[in-house]
C-alpha cells in the first residue's frame, strides 16, 4: 500500500519549479513513476506531495535542431518507448535507440521517462552510459531560470544528482556526431538491471575505414558511468578491421575502474566484464 499523498499538476515548467520550492523535501517529482512508486511501495521513501510533470507540453518534445552543430532535444517526460521507436532517433542516433530498446522491459519502457531515469541516478541504469558517449548535456529549470550542465557533472554519485531544491530536469540535448559514425550498446546482467553496460561511438574518416575519434563509456560497475580515455586515445587512427589491437589497453583501463561490489557481482568481476564487453561492443560497432 502507498501512503496517502496530494497530487499537484502544474501546467508549465515554471509552475513545477515553484511547486518544488514551496513544498520542499515533502514533495517528489513524478514523471513515469517506475522508480518513484517502487521506492514508495517498499517504504524506502515517503512524500506528502507528488508533483506530476507528465502533462507539461514543454517536457514532451522530441526534435532535431539544425545549425552549425545539429542536436537532438529530448524533453524529460519523453518515454523510453518513444525514443526506442522514433524514426528520427533510429536514423540519426542509432546507438541511443539501440540502448533504449534494452531498458528494463516493455512495461517500463512504455511509461518510464528519460528525465525520471536520469533524475533518480540509479547506478545500474542504461541511459546515462549511452548519453555520456554522445557528450549529452541536461537543462535544469528552477525559479531563477534555466541552466545547462554536461551530463557528467549532473550525475554526481549513486542516487545523487546536481539538482537544486527548486529545480527540475527539463530536458536533454544530444549533439549529433559530425560526419560518419558507428556505435554499439551492449550490456550484461543476472537481474533486470545490468551488471555492466558499455556504449561505443566511433567517428570515422571520410572513407569510413578508420577511427577519427572514439568515445568509450562504461556504466553500472560503480557509482557513475565513466569514459575510458586511454582506450579512446588508443583507438584514434585505428582501422575498423584492427580494433582488437587495443585489447591490452582496454584490460588495463578496466582494471582501474572504480567498481563497487554488490548483489550484481564483486568489483573484480565487474572490472573483468567491463574489459570483455568493451571488446564485444567494438566488434559490434566495426561490423
């Protein structure tokens, strides 16, 4: 049974921020509810007020914005299912769509939102890892206005994010890769949440045969997803047919990961899996 609470349905982002400010810690923001309702049912948190942001039109947008650097803009109330099935995302950001198709299960993807997922900062979560490889940023909206943060600065730790008491996560901006690119998202786990998730994005030269820039992100093994800078540097200039040449660098980088032992596996086991799945993701991306 859920404890009783009052539901508030602001019509704008500004009204939602004002509600957060006035209600304080007695309130929680509700988007998809897949995380929030679970913790409330388990008695891990209780709130007197729930701020339902799903009906806010500003938070439902999903579009490509052109210009010198085209970007994908995703409102925080866009569901995983919408991202998974979007023709725009599949065409321009296929690795993101591939990741979204692997989130939890169809029921969760149908109601769970990207903003809700990121705002919960669950360490065993798929979206932050893929978005980190895309160099995504988030827009936060409070009573004083809006501000933008790189995703890597927004998620500070397990269940810890850079939200001020009056702020809500309004949206995510994903820069479109410049030129040809290939990518892959692979994960592994015994439970519904992954033990390890790996996102690879390879920006290619004009001939599509050589890596011009590599982005390698590993998540779920520790408090926050991380980029493997040494692996990225080793991949720069590598032919797509010879990506396995960085195997020793990958193992060394994985061995230094800030992994945490939990019910998903020991820290040592997670570091081993990270090296294995980076190699698999590179093979998938190369194909």
